[in-house]
C-alpha cells in the first residue's frame, strides 16, 4: 500500500532509531578476489570485489558497524577476504567457510569503451549459500539488511536464502535495502525480472541504476521509473543516473542531485560506494535526500582510483568534498 502524506518521514525516523545488537548494517551476497589490469601489458593489481561486500566496507569506512553474510572457500582467497573484512572492521561472524568449494575470482580490463569483466565464480562457496544456513538471529538484530540482485542470481539456493533473510528481516521490523544490480551473464532477463520484481515488493529502500531499471521495466523516463518503484511499495528510491546525477524519490517528495565533476580513473565500485554511503548516512539521519547527497559525493571520490575497494573514501574526505562544493 502506498504511504499516505507524512508516513514516510515517520517510518524513516523510526527505522533510523532502531536498537538492534550487533552490526547496524548486514549485507548478504558474494565477495570475490579481484585482478585489475589498468592497461594492456601492465601488471595485474590484486584487489577485492563483490557488490554487497563493497557496500559493507564502504559503510564501515564511514563509521557504521557493518557485517557480512556469505560463504568463502577454505582456500588462500577465502583467507584473504576474511583478513580484508577484519582489517576494515566488517563483522565476519556470519561468514561461513566452505572447505569443499572455491572462492570466486574476477578480472577487470580497461579499454576505449570502459572496463570489462571476466568471472571465475561457477560453483563458488558463496553460490552454495542456502535457506537453512541463513543467520536469522543476526538479521533480526540488525537495523538494515542490504542485498542485491547479484546475491540472488549466483544460484537457486542463494536466491532462496535471500528470501528467507528478507522474511526474517521483515518479521523483525528490519529495514530492507535492495540494489537491482543486473548481470545477464548470470541469469536470463525473464528470470531476473521475476525475482527482482518479487523482491522490490518487499524492499523499503531501492537503489537501482538507470540502465538496469530501463532494461528491467521497459521504461525510459527516470521519474516514471521512480513512480513504478514507489507503487511497488518502496519508501525510498535513489536512482543513480551516471553523468546525470541522482534522482531521489519518496511518496512525499523528490529531488535531482547533480553529479560531481571529477577525473574518473575506474568506475568499478562506484555504485557500491553509493550504496554503502547512502545507507551509512541514512542510518545516522533517516533523511533520504541528505543521504543521497552524501552518497553522490562518496561515489565521485571512489572513481578516482583503481579497483572496487581501495578507493572507497573515508568520512572526512566525503565531507570535505561536500564543503568545497556547497561552500561550507
């Protein structure tokens, strides 16, 4: 049911005050080890990726207690990810080690048309997430559960696990955040539309990219996309539009936020930086529009270095950019 005038603000304040124990933000999905080659012939740079893992790290760097729900292999790469999360202050209590499956890898190359990806993730430990292994108690204790369509696309069992996690969150009054991150190498468009639409009807905060939303919905106009998502039940929509900035919409109001002009080096993790920063600021303020402005600045900073994780900014850098732009 669509919220009546004033209900969205009340919901935001109530959700932002949540009093769960443990991480305020729990992200669910697959993390991978990244190898990034900035130029042909250059050495590969080892890093880390996985959209929801990047989101958790982005939020942790901005001062939010964040945790991760996933599985990693009992291999070198799994140990590297565990060490990364521990170094970044991301809670790993709900990360399981699977000795019988590998940790996913991916490779990034750059060219005239931007960056491209190749994955080695089939049969990964994360793809073996299942409904019976969902850490229900930890989810119920959080304030926000964040997941993406990639979390659901990596396998049927991971998709089932995502819905179990969502239902546990809803039953406990935990806010559900969802990024429609679309990867058609992982599933068909028909399957993606079915699963994503079902999830959108359960989500409170929706964080789509414009290109994905157009593909999924068959709608081109950003305002019409936001209208559709709000009708589905979302209380906050932050539609990222690349060079056109961000369109933020609630049932009561909407605003366009202009992009920051920066020298982009690698946009690999920009959307994840936006998600983590948006949720970090939303948990602090309950203000969707302030959160989008903050996240817009964080995403701009994140594209100025190589890799998905290394350039994720700290709070002082984001605030400095906002002060410089706003004259504060």
